C-alpha cells in the first residue's frame, strides 16, 4: 500500500487558503485521524477565512466559529452539551492559531485543560498573526521579522524567545501533550490515535509553516517544516500521563540551514544565528533531561 | 397587576428566586464566573446540581467571557443553557453577547444591575446593562423577586419562539432584590413543563449535517440581510412578549401585562417612567400624591429591548407631561431611557419630557426626590436633571 | 405560517468554488516515471489530488501499473508546487500556466 495516512478526506477542495498553506495541511491530517464524528471550534484566525465566505464550508464536519479568546471555553460547552445528549463518541476539537492560543486565548485554554474536559486542542502554530498580516505573537521565535517587529534601521526584530505553549501545558499537567509538524503527517496521526485513548484534555501543537508570513516560496512548506525538526528548532515530543518521549530526528542539520530558507530571518548576522543555535541546543538538552526524569519510576 | 392569585409558598432572595426559575426551566447547562452580587445565584445552582435537584452540568469557568462562550457553545449543541453575571462581568462578556445574539441562540441570562468602577462600587445601577442595549439581547428589568423568577420562565419561552430566536437578559437590582427576601409563589414543575416545552433547536450541531456555524460574509454576502432579520425578529418579539405574558397570566395567575406596566394611569395628567425597584418607590409616592389629590401615575418599563415605543405613545397620550427616571449615565448625552422615550414620542406627541438621572452607585432615591421629580414634570420643566447629589439637586 | 429566522450558517461545500484561476505555475505528472508513492497526494494543502485506479495511465513498470495513481484536479490546484518539491522521483514538472483565453 502506498498510502501512509488514511485516504478518507474531511476537508474539501475549493477553500481559500494561501498557496502552500501549512495550517490547511494540519486540518486535513487532524480530520483524517479523528474522522467524521468530530466537531471543530475555530476562533478568529486564518482558519476562520480558509473555508471561504458564506455560503461555503470546506469541512465535512460541523465547524463552529467563535470569537478570538473563546476556543477553550467553547469546546468545554460543546463537550458537556454533547455528553448530556449521550454523544460521548463525538470528538470535540478546538483548532486555534498561535495568537489565539499563546496570547488572547491562553486563559481560556488553560481553564479548559484544568477542568479536564474530554477535548482535543490543536494549536496550529504559524508563529504570528498571519491572517491579519504577519504581526508578532508570543509564539513568534527570536530573530523573526514581522510587520510589528520590522527590522528597520535599529535591527528591531523580535528579541524574545518563543513562548512554547506545549511546554506550558506539560507544566500544567495536561494528560496528553504533543508537538508535531505537517512534514510528518504519519507522526501527527499516530499521536492523535494515542491521544484519543485518553479520556480528558489533549493538547497538540502543530508547527504550521506559512509561506506568506515566513517569506519562503510556497513549494517549500513541507521542506521548511522538516528542517524545523531536523535543526532542533521545533523538537517533536509526546508527553503522556507524565512521561515525556522526545523524537530524535534521523538526520540533523544546523539551525542556520533552517533560518537561511526564510526571508523573516534574512537580517540575522552570525552572532544572532549562533545565539539561536545555542538556545536550540539548550532547549533540546532541557527536554532530554526531562525525558530522563519522567522515565524514572515515580515515588 | 401581580395580584398573586396563588399563595406564596416560599420566602426567597431575588438571587434564590432566579436560581429556582432556572431549575424550573430545566436548564441543562450552566456556566458562570463569580461576581458580587450575582454569586449567590450560581452558588445556589451549583448546590442544586451537587444535590441532583437539577439535571444539569455546571461548568466553573475562569472568566465571564468564557462563561458566555461555553453557554453559547452548549446552546448551539441543542441544550437549554443559562448563565448569570453583573457589572464588570457583563462588560467582559460584551463580545460574546453580540456573538450569541448573532448566532440566533435563545440563551437566557440573569444580570444583577451593579455600578461600574472606578471607584469600585457593588451597589445597584443600570449603566452595565444600558451599555449592552445594542447587542441583540432582549432586556427585562424586574421589580420583585417573584417577577425575577417568572421572567426566567417567560424568558426562555419568548427567546425560543421561532419568530424571535434571540437571547434575553433579565435584570435584578443589586441587593435591593438580589439579597433581599420577599414572599414568592414557586410554581409546580408540572405546570412549568406545560408552559415551557423542551428546547428544540432546529440548527443544532449534528455531524450528519456538517455546517459552518457563524461563518464569514463579504459586503456582498448575506451580512446585511442577517442583521435585518435580527432587527425584524426583535420587532416581532413584541407580539411574542405580549402573547407569552398573557399565557403566563392564564397559567399562573400573575399578569405582567406585556412590555410596560401602567400604575394609576387611567386619569393621570402627569406620569413618571421608571424601571426596576425605583418603580416600586415611585408607585408608593404616586399613591401618596393621589391621596393629596394630585393626578399622577407611573409607567414601569419592563422591557428596554425591544423598546416599547407604541406602548409609551399610547400610555402618555392623555398626559400633560411625562418624566423619565434613569439609574444610569451616558456621558455627553441624557439618560438612555429618556433618549428612547423622546425618540418614541417624536412626531407622535407634543408633551414635554423631563429627564432625570438619579440613584447612581446605589444611592437611595428618596420619597422627597420623587416628589421633586413630579413637581418638575408638573411645571413642564423640560431638559435633563441630576437628582440626589450632594449639591442639593 | 412561521417564517424561520436567518442564522449565519454556511452549508454549501467549497468544492463548488474553483480556485484554478489562482494558478501561475501548473504541475504536470510524468506518469512514466511516477512510482505511485502518493507523496504528492499526501502533501497537497488544496486537496487537489484524486486517487485513480485507471489502468490507462502510463506507468514505469508492471508493479506500479497495478497501484493507484495520483491525478491532479486542475479545478482546485493553486499551483503551490509542494507536490513537485516533495516528489522523490522528480517527475512533477511546474510549467508557467498558459494564459486562458476569455
């Protein structure tokens, strides 16, 4: 069989995503994994416009549009109301961008995860407010130029490191936390299969590459996504019931190689790149240490 | 009016009364965030859920925005849903108010009217809900704990009417109703079930019928038509309100007479329009003045949305002057109710209208201040007056 | 008769919305080199690939001839080029879309 992922589609063609949109692939894979009996709640984000204007829908599952900060709360309400009606077999999915997750929606997300509803929260992370025209978010990485962190004469790119929401979710003790990218759909689908075995909140952060906002040609979306993993910039991990497992890429590359493909990093000098490489190394060490710690039998 | 043909069978605070109302309405989903003076409503409901007196899920969210977001989503999944808030909490919900109404979801919410800071002030004032008048929610201002209970039952019936399909907020004055006990007649569950059928949301979420709920529209899309439909439905809701209050009177013996209540208006020359518990004091003053031979009356505004413009025109037709009492402020303009009354009367009546702003931050509006307002109305003083401040107005 | 209210609900499938006019570069599969790995199908964000079992499609060998083949639906392909970039056999060529005569 040449098919490494399910062939059934729940996202129809004819949507209005940009050329080479990573967020669209993320949705396509998530629905392949979860299937027809799924309800998706989407806040203000690229995905609020990707289906197209009324009367169009692009998903073959119900999609609830919500205000920006409402994803976590809306999936809480959906979950409980469906359970009351005996629809426990419905998958309830929040599908929000990084702004809607790391910034304006963090409180709502954290509340929903803490209350422990049986829901999935997929953060499609394109590292900025892409739908509004590429502004900086808390999830934008160090060094990136955005329209609100223009380089200008002062070399005024984003000076802070990425707020990694998956790490926050791990710290909060969410029963299932994972990271994934669109370059490895088999891995994402496997993670969703693992996640659905857990009755409780599940959080997956999917790096969703964005040619429009990261300034690379659209055909490179999967390649950039792959390099994000191979360079260690976006490590893939799975945190399940307190145990962390970090994927070791079969091939590794330097951070420079990942950065050099994207216009948003084109202003960085050797010093900046070295600093980023150092940060990536440190974060990987931290994750591997945590992996070792959590593998130990508990008290 | 409100002659309780049924015997009182309980003594309840306003907040307990609305919790009982939500229970009798068989709400299946409750989500709320604490704020004084709303908290005892949801505490009571949480207790009912814990004791299985009510078949509902209670979701303790982390903000009011989330409270209404969860309530919105649950209603969309087809479950009759309820929330309650007050003051700053209501303001924090503002975005979700528009969203819920725009999605045409018949949620009912209790709001305890409380002042807005700074400075912090937990006492009653209507600026919080007046700020929400353009959100597409119906608004009812209750005068008694009984009315607060009954309005939850009528509220769901009105909101869920196929001709309406808009959410409704029912108000109680902070502390004056919310925390004050009054005798109340609690109807039997069976009677309520006969009056209020289960929710049957036609467009509830169903994976066999995938749709985009909310979607987006370009200027050439149906955006204006959808808004027009909301305007029409809000207008049509007036008939539904009249019909439902009539049905309620038949079923339970308490007649709330539609969108407004007229008190001693039959041969009145002058009247004051008031809402909430200020209307109660107003009625008392009217009674006293009537004894002194002055032909005054009171119009109690129950609904502010939809605005009862026809009722106001009709009720003021034979008056020589009318005053409007607002317990809210709109900086740079007159009182919100006064503005709407004037707009309703424009080209339909030439009676002078006097605007009053009083009772802000829960300050008592005293009998002599009501008398002063009637004096102003009788003297034909038009314009707007700030009543009861320390400068002696 | 009760007139039902209007709610903002989108019901029509986006497949009625063709996005072919977005395309500047057009992918074309050289089937006689295509090993049917379906990687192009897998990574298509526009879901513009159909899976064909048609035996009339040219194939490099007998084994691949028996397998399903990717077929581009040009009504939807926006021409992003991910398929060509990811193709391990480099058998998808991106060519400039010829101007459509209106």
